[in-house]
C-alpha cells in the first residue's frame, strides 16, 4: 500500500513505516474537536488500512491537543432527537470493530470525547505534559462515548467519579500511575516512541495480534468464565497456524522468525 485511496478534510494519513499507518487529527484551530465528520474520517481511514493489510495504526493529534472533546459548536443547538438518531453511534461501533491494534499517541489536551477516543484505542502512549479529563460536567452535559465506562474500569469508581463530577483535569504522570496510560515519554519524542512500539508490534505474527486484541476487548464485555473460554479457543487456534510453528521453531533455533500471516 503506497497511500490511502481517499482524501480527507479533517485528518492527515501517512505510512511512516512498513505495515504501520498513521492518522493525525488536523483541526488545530479548534484543538482537534471531534465533529461527526472527523470521527467518520478516522473510521474510514482505519477500515482502509485494515483492508490493505496494515498491521498497526498510530492515532495522534498535535503538540497542543490530541483532541479537546466533542465539537461544542456543532452540538450547542442539538436536540435529543438529533443525538439519538446520530450517525455517531454507528461510527463508534465501527471503530470498536477494527481488528488491528490502534495506538493513541497523546500530547497536550486529551479531554471529553478526545479522552474517550484515546481510551477506545488499544493503549495510550502519552507525552509527559499531556492533560486528561472528562470536563463535560462543566458544560452541563455528560460523557457520551465511554467516559463513565472505560475511565471507571481504568481508574476505579472513586477516582472516575471525582474527575467526571468535578470536570478537573489530571496529568500524564497521574494517568500513568493509575493505569490509563501504558507508557509516558518526553513530549518531544512521542511520535518517535510510538513508531518504535508500532514497529515492534508489526513484526509479530499477524493473527496472534488480532486474537490478543479480540481477547482483551472481550474482557470488557463478558464474564470471566466466557472470556477465559474465548481466550483458550484462540490459543488453540494458533496451533493451526504456520506462524505458530515458525515462532516457536525460531525461538528454539535462536533466530528471528519469518511470519507469513498464515
Ligand atoms: N469544541 C469546539 N471548539 C473547541 C473545543 C471543543 N471541544 N475546545 C476548544 N475549542 C476551540 C475554542 O473555542 C477556541 O476557539 P476560538 O479560537 O475560535 O475561540 C480554540 O479551540 C482554542 O481554545 P481555547 O482558546 O479555549 O484554548 P485554551 O488553551 O485557553 O484552553 C481548553 C484549552 C482548556 C482545552 C479549552 O479549550 C476547553 O476547555 N475546551 C473544551 C473542553 C471540553 O469541554 N470538552 C468536552 C466537550 S463535550 C464532549 O466531549 C462530549 C462527549 O463525551 C461525547
């Protein structure tokens, strides 16, 4: 794949490394606020990458903001009926169905729908000056795309309630300490670090990365018993793959594996 076959207005797409796609939110004047079109473009780009065999995607913003939330200007006059019929629900469903790993690389503000977008990725790498929060309460609304759900699972009830109810922000160091963020790096090296991590994952056996993503996603939606069952079946499934033989033989023969995705 040399380049993506669609043109977008609110995002930039690139292929910084072999098998690695990048999506950069590009509405700097509004701190990358997420309107429906932007969310739709993100999903279209992800689907295009997925169909083209891209193995890992880095989703990022700019130095000032990953995204400062849903677009307040686009929402201010919305009615309940606009929101209930909203295309956004279907777009989020498509985002959640993407099978390849998505790394959120976060610098600057990561707020409201922006934090929800980052949390919907597989993991977050944050620059040390990033700021997180669910400030919807400050504009008399509530989180609408996972803030009360995913933040609670990451931070626990007490902290999630504190931050959703006060609308205060928390730091990258706190986000890391509390398990929301996988890794914290100097802000200026964020993209470089995200690329190193993406390259590492892109070199793994493709079907194993998908099965692991499926298992971890299922842990949010199932009982422990059902999740363990799915995980065990996926584990068995890898023994039908050539890559499993290659990975284990490469280890025993002390050489690098050569994966085929089969
Ligand atoms: N939507 C639309 N525009 C936004 C925006 C948003 N979420 N966040 C910032 N902007 C715009 C500002 O209106 C401003 O535009 P103008 O230059 O035309 O005035 C521009 O971006 C720069 O913002 P500020 O001047 O406010 O920048 P700052 O550095 O002083 O403050 C900030 C930064 C603290 C992040 C502040 O912009 C802010 O509080 N933004 C709103 C955050 C928020 O409430 N997010 C939640 C939205 S609701 C939501 O997300 C619902 C959901 O769960 C689905």
